[in-house]
C-alpha cells in the first residue's frame, strides 16, 4: 500500500477571503494602473518600473543582476525587456569595465524624459486605484502585511 501524505488543512472562510482577495485585488489594481499608464504615457507598468529603478540609482544605471533582483525577475526575463526598451531609446546596455561577463542597464535622456512625463499620471493612478481607497490605518496595516510576506519569501529564496 502506498502511503499518501496527509492532505493539507483546507482554507477556512477568513483564509479563503484573504487569499482570493489578494489574488483578485492584485490583478485588478495592476491591470488598472497598467491601462492608465499605457493610455497616459505609452509605457507598460513593467517599463515604468524599470525606468523608475534606473532613475533612482547612482548614475542612472544598475547591473542586470541588481536590477533583476530589485524587480524580482530572472536575468533572462530582464534581458528580453531591456532589448524591447532599447529599441524605443529608453535604456542602453553598457559593459562593466572591470568585469566583461557583466552588463549594466542605463537610463537614456529620452528614458528620463518619458519617465518624468509619466510619473505624475502614474502616481495619480496608484492613488486612485489603491492608496486613496484605504484610510491611513488600513494602509499602514497593509504595508506591514506586505513587509512580512516579502521578508518571508526573500528568506525562502535565499535558502534555495
């Protein structure tokens, strides 16, 4: 007879509400902000995120490894994204002078201008679809919850 591991405990009503609420809300908010971004600035949410990380980095550049870590992506996914953004003149690839095996992405002047133009509408969209819907106490609780979840998953990833 083959022993089957015990079934995990099923989610109770509160746990199911939390899980389904997270999944649906995350998808709805990301889609709404993405639609607004595409309409207002011709940037995808992903492109906006890449540009924002580069803009907030020293010399407006990050190694692929560092940028992929910030986005929590694989370097392969990032490479494909950077290729698409290079074609639009938003970023460029640069070799790392002291390590030929590594590459950096740098924000171009055009990318900085596009981001600067897009930022006010992006912030307005994030506020309209999430921030301003919650009161300050709810927002602080949500921020604490996400801090806990992110820390847990980053520890798990570091152990693998």
